[in-house]
């Protein structure tokens, strides 16, 4: 069975920008008119929302409600949870629009709860990975990270996150599924904003299971692809690629992009790769690509880009995750990306914004 996500309709970027500007204006008014301590206290409450999301994801509660509303007693019997404790978690989520309390301790799905269902477009694996005890521990140790400048993962586990994932295959599998789910959120904005028509062979460097590359190939039938990542990251790639009917249009190659990158593509794509690494490693990765890049080839970086100013920024918040968990990893400004490219023999050619927090930086050889 082909595992595809039906392309979502997205409004034009100018509409999204206008709505976002209005939202920021209203938030600014709230922060100016309400007492500062009340505004901060309201934001502080999300500390309790996030672990509640992890609980219902771990217990697969949304899936149990797929066919209709059910009582907490039924849900607790199937999941093995304490019924009173589960009710309190469900009630807290319902007051935030995630699930709906109908009465008599019965709950049903809402539009905000549907992303917790299993299947295409699901965010369940994202919450299971990102809100796991492992990540809570390193974020909870953020003060020491700021005081020392060293990431909490190395301090807490005696190894970097990639070594930990390699030594814990089950955790790595969840990590890979989480990355695929994040790719499913980004594919439509990228396809809406960038035209891949002029490319013949596209290599996805660090592409994991191949979810993102597969959906680009499905949209552009003339394309063939190269999927390149560590052997453990490619563990589920063959099954996924075959399930999508792309085994004759894509090959998967195991290797470490810090050491080398396979030739044969006229465009190389790195989605959310560079933000995991320090500047020197990023330059090494980009230089490896530059060594095999044709004279007219392209490098496509799909990353969040930190904007100027003090407005709300997903990139600036995700940067705290990078600070806590990745040795040297960080979100970067457009200028910082330009600098990395220049030190790698590349230059920024075009810059594409999307309706999502992701941007597409298109680079080519300097000469």
C-alpha cells in the first residue's frame, strides 16, 4: 500500500503573512494591556500541557476515539491507566481545544486532536520523541548548559545524541519516525514554493527513511533520486520506498556525509541537517558536496532561518532545543548561512520563503 500524504491546500504566503501580522498585533495589545505577571503566568501553564500531550500520545488515546466519543473508564481499561488521573489529563487538554468533554466523563475528537491519530499526517511520533523523558531531562538542565556552554545531552548521557541513538535502536526508530512526520508537515510548503522541474537527479543528504525525497519524486515524475544517510537511518527506507512504488527511481546509499557524499546528482538537498551541527562540521559537509557538485549544480538547504526583530519566531525557540541537545547545533540567520556557504566554495543564489517556518536557500558554485 502506498504511504502518501494527500497534498494539503495552503493559502498564499501573503495571506498567511497578513493573518500572522494581525495575530502579532493582538498579542502585543494583550501584553501591553494586561498585567505582565498575568501574561507570564498564562504562558507558564503550557509547562503542564506538553507532558499531557505526551501521555495521550503514549496511550494512543486519539486512536481509541477514532470511531466516536468514549468514556474515560473505557479508555483507562484499554490503556491500563488510572481512570481519575487520565480524566484530569483529558480535561486539561480539552480546555485547550485538544479533545472535547461531552459529559459524564466522555470525550471525543476535535480538529486539534486529529493530528494525534495514527496514519499520514500524524504528529503522534513527534510528541512521543520530542516530549520523551530524555528530552525533558536535557531541557530541564538548561541553566547548566547556559553556564557551561556545553550541551545537556553529553553531560546527562556521556555521549552525543547520535551516539546515543545508535546504541538504542528503538529510540532511533522513534526518532526517524518523528523526523518523517516533521517532513510531512514541510513537504507541501516546499512544493508550493520551489520548482524542481530543472533537476534530473536529486540527492537527499541525511534523508533518513526517504519520506521527503519520495514525495518530491511523486510530484515530479521525471526525477530520479539518491537517498544518502547512515546505515541505521536507512533501516526502514527500502520498505517505505517500495511501498510508494519508487524502487526503480531511487537508490539508497549508506554513508557518513561528514566523510564524503556520493556523486551522480545535479542537485543536493539537505533538510534540517545543518542546524544539528557546529559551523566547522557544516563547512565540511558542504565542502564534501561541493567536491561532487557539477558546475551547474545546485545545493538546496531547507532550514528555519532566524529573522531580525523581536516578533515571535519558531526558529528562535527551536534554537533553544539545539542549544540543549546538539553539540554546536543551532538555528542560523541568513547571513550566517551565507558565511557557511562561502567558506565551502558555494554562494547563495536564491532565497525562498514558504508559508511554514521553513526557508529554501538555493546555492551554487562560486566559480
